[in-house]
């Protein structure tokens, strides 16, 4: 049976602007054919099992010709695959979506189209420009500024000027001068407000405002590049007032999130909402030690302990794997006090219906050891090479403990040239560290010989900061060991 092709509009860049229907299509796709303008954050949503086919332009290479793209879609559908054709913005607005459907229709292959949010409206919107406003205009015209090689622009400027509506030009960066000249020659007021919005809706968005007559010069000075939309009309003046995106507190900042993959999502999403460009770069992974005879032993003697101390959500998960693997559940922990190093770990416990009996006021190993209420032997379940501060503090108080390693932290990321270039670049890159092991993982990915002097390590606590300093990384430390405090630190400006 032939499969089906779904044309999906990916929106202009911000991954939040992918529609729900588009996301559903993507998540169930077996083949995803995508091009250049689809943002990496959306490409990251493609299921691992799906075949991804990049038909967009890459560096020096040419894009796959349209006929060939049409053929790929047809072939994959005829193989019985569920195919998604992912396109920037809306597939039917200067996206050649119609052409791609013709061949499918001719072969009787089923297809569907999921409209996307177009850059023609969204890029101005993120630039603070509403494309219409009752006081300014009564129409909107979306025009292609694409110039065929060696040909004149095929635009009826006189007709456009007569509409008195807002004009939005796509694919117009290289023809910007010709577009503005054409409008002026057709009688448009040289003082008409105009703007270019480059890489709209992404953290790298820039808006250049100028009266129509000056726009080409100003855009050239700013070295504007494609993709960008050109907006002409009185509505452009509203940007001064409505420019919400550029005012986001972390706009223009690049933040690297180094947490393990399973836990990087929430922090990354929060930072994106604040306008940051976020690189999710999980430098560490946690691997449970299995089999783990030491854990088997202590778990059988759990009744002998007064306290069970956990120092990370990963530790909680490993404990749960063990319980589940032994046909047990939370009741096995009934008699023992539960101590969590901080709110993240306490929350992981809460996820299993358990309340932490003790969380230190300062969320680190030293304070956990110093403040844990006395009362029986302490069982510590944590990573190999856990911080000695915890056991030292217990030792000082003459509290007996067993320190059992239940998982290993691995630095399994390949060397990353891109990350190194970012860190050593002109702009200050912020790198979040939520544990000493994320620092070690980061350094092993970037290379210990890198120049860390221009970056700032935002550390969740004193031990993490100490590790970063040891590696020569300039640091700032959060007031408390929570993600909230880490985000707050960023907002203070670095
Ligand atoms: N179907 C797409 C447009 C494809 S034509 C849509 O609906 O958005 C490609 C042009 O779209 C680019 O030359 C540029 O003018 C515009 N464009 C696409 N993404 C953009 C973005 N993030 N910011 C500004 N312009 C963008």
C-alpha cells in the first residue's frame, strides 16, 4: 500500500511556532524531507527512527533540484512510508508546496497539507510590527523579491503603491535597492516607515528601521543577510512601541546548558522564553552500575539504617530501577528517614510519592552532612566519586555511614569544535553548570587547553564553582542551588 505525504509548515524559526498538528505529523513520520530554513530545534523533534533527508542548500553545495525533491517524495510514499515534507514558514506561501503535490496527485498518492505560521507575518510581529493596524492601512500585500538571474524584478510597483497597504517582501535582500527604488519611482513618499527583519523569531533576530529612501543604505551598513523580510508602510513606525521580543531579558545572549539530556529540557525552555539562544549540550550521562552487589547488600539490610541520603535525581532513579527490578516498591523504604541534597532530588522523590524528611538549607554535600539529624546509620546512594564533603561532615560528627556508588557519570560527548569556537568567540558565552561533573564533562568536550577566559560559568553551588575555577573558568555562583536562582543570576546580567 502506498504511504502518504504530509506537507508541514515548520513556521519561521521559533520552535514554539510549529503547530500541534505539524508536531503530531512529525512525531509519526518515517521519513522527513526538510530544507534549509527549518530551525535546528524543530529538526531535533524528528524521531530517531525516522530517516531524515536534507534537500536544502548547505555551505558550498547546491540544493537538491525541485524535480528531484518531488521524485523523492513520490518514491518514499510508493515504498509505503509515512512521509513528512517539512518546510519553513507556510508551505504554500512561496514555498513551492503546490509543485510538490502535483506529482503526488498525478500518481494518486494520498497527501495532506498542514499550514504553518509564515515569516511574512511572524517576523514583523516579533519585530514589533503588526502587519495591519486600523489607523495605518486596510490591506497587506506579500510579494516575492526574488530576481531570476539576469532578469528585471517582475513587480508592478505602481499598483502596489496605489493600494496604500502594508507591503511585505520575501526573498528580497539582494533586490532591496531595486525594490526601494521601484517604490520611490512609482511615487511612494521617501519618508514612508520601513524595516528589515532578519532571522525573525530566532534569538539572532535583528530589525533595521529606516525611512524607505534610506533603507538600502542602512541595511547595507548593518550587513543584513537572508533570510529577512522587508516591510514597508506606516505600521513600521509602531515597532518603537511594540518591540517586545528585543526587550526580553536574555535576548542576544547565548547560553549553553550542560545538564544530562534527560534533564536539560526545562532549563532550556525557560531560557528560550527569556529570549536566549540556547545550546543544549549534555556533556554528561549517568549509567546505573548494574549489577551492583553493594547495592543489593545494603538494600537487604535497609532496616539497619536510620537515614537514606540521596544527592541527585539520577540517584533516585537508580534506586527505583533497583526496587522495580526486585519486585518492590516505595514501601520498602517505609522505616527509613529520607534526606535529599536539594529541591531537585526532593522533587524526584515526590515523583514517587515520597516526601523528603530532610533537605539542608544550603543545597550541597557539606551542608547535607553537617545538618542531617542524628539518628542511626546513614546509607548514602550516589555516584562513583561523589563529593568527599558529605562523608567528611558525617565523620566529624561521628555518624556511621555506608557510601554506596550506584551509578557512574560518563563524559561521553565527542570533542566539539563548534562548542569550542563558541566559547572562545568574541561574545561572552554563558555556560550553566549544575554539578561538578557537568564542569568536567564540559571541559572534556571542549578540550582542557581551550581559552575559557571570555566565557562565564554560571554555577549552581560552591562545589560546582570550585571545580570550574580549578579548570580556569570565570564563575558566578547562584544564591541557592536551584534552577530558579541560576536563571536569576543570568537576569542580573553578566
Ligand atoms: N514559506 C516561507 C517563505 C519561503 S521563501 C514562509 O511562509 O515564511 C523564503 C523567504 O522567507 C526568505 O527569503 C525570507 O524573505 C523569508 N523568511 C523565511 N524565514 C524567515 C525568518 N526567520 N526571518 C525573516 N524572513 C524569513
